[in-house]
C-alpha cells in the first residue's frame, strides 16, 4: 500500500511539471527552427548540388540532379534528369525561390528549415523536391 501511494504521489508531481517541460521543449524546438533560417535582410545560401525527386503532371515520377549557383538573391539552376537537361534562373525572396525555365509557368520552391527545397511546377500540377548532397 505504501509503494502504491508513493507511486501515485510521484506520478502526480511529474504530471504537474509536464506542461512546463512540454512548453520548454516546444520553445527550444521553435528556437532551433528559427535559428536555421537566415536573419532578416540575409539571403540563404542555396549554391550547391542537389538530388532532384519529382512527380510529373501525369503522375509518373522522376529523379535526377540539380546544380544551383547564387549571387545575392539571384539563382541559376541546371537540372539533369536522365539524358535531358534543363536550365533556369530566378530570384530568392525570403524563403520563396521562383525560377523561370522557359515554360509558361515558373517553378516555385519553398526553402525548408533543413535546407531542402519543396517546389511545384506546371501551374501546381507537378511537384519537385531538391535535397542537398
């Protein structure tokens, strides 16, 4: 009986401290995400080699490579998918990268906190993800 009472008392102490602990952990997670983003006025560095993974408008998938170059907020990109190559350029505005690649609709990426780029093309009917290598 004493062990059961002690267990209940310990459990109640931990339950009372859980909201504070969860709030602290949530706050730390938010700080780490914000710390990974560029500060106001800074431009994220996207230059590098990426693995490209995507889904075409017809639902088929593809994989390849993308090489990004950057000067300030101007970005150039060269994709290689199989034997096909594509090129484009555009601007990074905060976390949004818009690339003109010679098609009616641009490729629009969002720079994620982990450095991947999640994008859409063909007026939102196709998806692409670029993963830093």
